[in-house]
C-alpha cells in the first residue's frame, strides 16, 4: 500500500502514540489492584463524579435514545451545550462570543489536530506554524501538524525564586519576534511540568 506524504506522517510514530504504547505495555498482563493507575492525562475516576455522569447519561438515553444515539446532531455540537458555553464565557470573562466561534469536539487532542489543520501550514504569506509559547511542553503535540517543521517552541525565560527554586516564564519578546505564528497552543497547567501561566501573562499575548 502506497501512502501519501501526509498518510505516511500520520502512520508514523508520533509523541502521542509513543505515550499510549508505553502505557499499554506497562500495564499489559497485570491483575486489577496490582497497579495504582492514576490515569494518563484524564483525571482518576472520582466515585461521586462518576456517579453523576452515569446518572446524566442514563437520563439522556431514557429521555430520547433515538436522538442521542441514532441520529446526526449539529456539526458544532449540541446547540444547548454551545449556548451554555457562550453564556459561561460571557459571564465569567466578559467575552463577546457567538455560536459560530464555538465548536464542541470529541476530545482535546482531536480538537487541537483540527485547529492545527485550520491555522498552520503553507499559505500565500509563507508557512504558518503551531507555536508552543512555553517549552518543554506535552510531547503528544508533536503529531498535530501534518507539515514538516510545522510546530515550533519558544524557549522560556528562567526566573529564580529563592536559592533552590526557579520557574519557567513566558518570553513575550521572543513571541513578538515571530512572524510565522498560525496559532498558539498553551497548556496550563502544563504536562509534564505542572506549571501554570499567570493570568497577567495571558493578557498581552
């Protein structure tokens, strides 16, 4: 089977696939209780939260199984959910959004992949990249862009906070110098560092 260049890139070993293969191989053949599985990326199951989601899913299916499981829905996601997101960001952050600014996807990795396809790659003004404003960052982002060299990182500023403590900080000047930004991809809190970006830093960016 002959793959296209993009097909070959998708079929290759990406950062995300490497992580998932490590997870699968580390737990293969183990009995329940032998490992304390804290999960990878997703929160560990909290009994109260799990019960709430189970009850909600049962209620939705009982209300209208055909609509929930057997029909196509709106391409942007549930209209009620999109409206709730619009309302939340308006009340919480004062953002003036509209339904056309909101898309609900099947998970953050797939949504990031779609965003990278929309905003990065060759263009009339030159190539645009997915830029990680603060590296090191999540290795799973390596496979988001289907174009060679389509992801770039900006090295952080190192700020000392005491004799044995330092933090990674955004290099806003370094970001401002880039002319190839198609989209910024920010993890906060970051994986694997756990650092969070200050709210004051998010304003100027």
